[in-house]
């Protein structure tokens, strides 16, 4: 390294993709720095405690940890697999409607059997759909890339309730109805989140981020907290330096943006003419919905509701997923997702003497005025009312409530409009070459969910791994 450069690589963002990318780069012997605007690592993969109760901020389960799974392989290569204790639950997701409770098991045969028992008139279609999802190679799935998941479901089923049940999960995980999400993205999510899902890190999701951070430092990496990237300096079409906190310049041979692509290109690049083509692509692109989250501390134990070890999705109406989605866009909420970090950890040492409860719904970003106290309370009360379908006396046992709006998600991550999943996984956008790892400025790389390679921790970890390997290859080739 010449004296001109402080680092071989600077990574913006200490979310999972940034941490994984940093581990691989530092392990390869490259002088690597991660700058993180927050006071701790993890991005959406963080946890916190209040009144002794454990809450996961956003991410509340993992996938791809079976033998041969992508995330398991990455954690093993980095050398942290042995430092993490994973709990596996056999029902990653449960859907509760007005008429029934549906279990989606990570065992495909049990899922098929359970669904067929509830919808006997759709038995053959259920068998065929899940055979298609689980046995079709990824490369072969791409033949169906022009189909929405709704169109795929219609080719197998006529029953409206069954189609809504199979779609509401995807609405929760991607912010899109079945008529909007790519069939390829949907099938991959079922493969990953359901049939290789249901994993939880004992101690909370922060544990995963902390273990990766420790390993990054062990390999010689540095991390600066409370350092916000404010400008990327370009000269002769080459990135020269990163400005942090509006004043300090850090010189690096390469930069990895493990954060919002929109912010990097529209706000941080000093010469906008260079990225004009990229900006044009982004202006016509759709981003995913954000989220509205409620963290409840309750003064009663919730062990009797074993469903809370899973993701529980409650629908209180006869509306299909498209109608539910349209209501979300207008600020009305007909479904809620539930989970409990304290139940997953089987912890009972807290001042409440009860448990934690996490309520979630997708949401539009709206604006600052919309998210005043009136709407925050209205929506949180609505989600609590929906949660009472499972826990009837919930409202009588709430000791404290913390609310996070799309403005909170934006504050935590700087994701454009608080996007929960990056770009929307639509037919037109999923795996689009418009969102590639590199742009015309050759020593700037992108990684994470803004590449539109589907959703989830395993996907962004895989992205971080691939980006690091590309950088190492380019450096070895003198590029």
C-alpha cells in the first residue's frame, strides 16, 4: 500500500452484509475499515432490552442454516459457527384466519399434509405446487420470471382463502401482494424461509452481529462507530476518499456501500454526472414498503401461546392479500405479525414477570406529519386488537409499549423511505441487472439487499461474501 491510502477497503455500514464482507476481506489480508453511523453493529439485525425483557428490533428469525445451507457455509468459512447457538423451531410460520389456524412446517411433507387436511378439495394442487417449489432447480425457476406468484397460484388453485394464506406470508416478508411479487422471488422465499427456516440465535439477533464484529476485529479489521458517511470524493472517474461526519477524509483504494444505494448515488457521490445513468434507473424503480413495529412488555407469561415461537400472521377479515395490501397503502391495517424473543429464549428473569411481544405490519412511509402521536396510537391499538385474536386479554396486561414507525427505520438505517427490503421484488425488478455490484466508478462496490437478490439475512450475507471475493480477485489481477 502506498502512503496515499489509509485502507485497501472502506465499507459503509455494519449491517450483516457489511460485516460478512469485512470478515472475508480482513481474513484475506486486506486493510479494511467499516464506518457505521450508529453506536452498535447490525442494522436491522439488532436487539435491545427494556425492563429486563429481550426484544429483537426487526429481524426475528434466520434461514439457510441446514447442512449445505448458504448462511451455515458462510458462518463456517468465517469461523464463527461454533460461537453461535441456534434454536430451531419446526413451524417457521403460522397463519390464523377467522376460520382456521394453518401451520407451515419446515418439513415439506407435513406442510402438504396439513394444508390438504384443511383444503381437501385442493389436495392435488397443494402437492404439485410444493413439489414445484422444492424440487425445481433455481436456474429452471428463471423460466417463470415473467409470472407473478398470484398467476402461479391461480394455475394450481381456485380456493380464495388458501391463496390468501399462502400469500400473506410473502406480504409480510416482502411488502408485496401475490399479484405484485415475482414468482421466482416467492418460490425462493418459500424454499429459504419456510423449508430451511425457523432458526433463532439464542440470546437474540444482536448476538449474530456482535460475533461477526468480533471476528472482523480478530482478522485485523477496524470499525468506527458514530461515523456517518457524508461524501464520496471522485477524481478522474476514480473514487479517492470517503468523507465522514462532514469533515474527516479517509483515503481508500476501494469502497463498499453496504447501505442504501439510493443515498450513495443521489447524495454522497461528489460528481453526479458520472452516475446520471444510474440515477435515471433508480427514479423509475419501485422500493419496498417500510414497517410499523410495536414492542410490548406484558406482565403475564405467554408460554401457553407456543405459536409465538413461530412467526404468527393474523388476518381478521375475509379480504384477499391484494385488498389487504391496498388498505395498507391507505393507512388501514387488516393483518399483524407476532413473535416473542423472550419465549424463544425461554427467559423469565425480568422485572415485568412476563414476556416480550413483537407486533409488525408493513406500512407506507407517508410523511413526518402523518406519524404524529394520533396515528401512531391509532395503528398500534389496531395491531394490539388484531393480536387479541390469539391472546384475548392482551390489552389488560401491557406494562409498557415502544413504537417504531417508518421514520424510525429510516433513522436506524438511512434506507430510502424506510424501505424494509430494498427494492421491491416485482417481476420487472427481481434480479435486475440495473442494480449490479459495480457501476462506472470501478472502485465502488455495492452489497446487500439493494442488489435485489431476494430478502433475508442469508441473502445479504451471501451478497457480502460474493462482493468480498470479487474485490480480492480484482486486486489480485491488478484491476
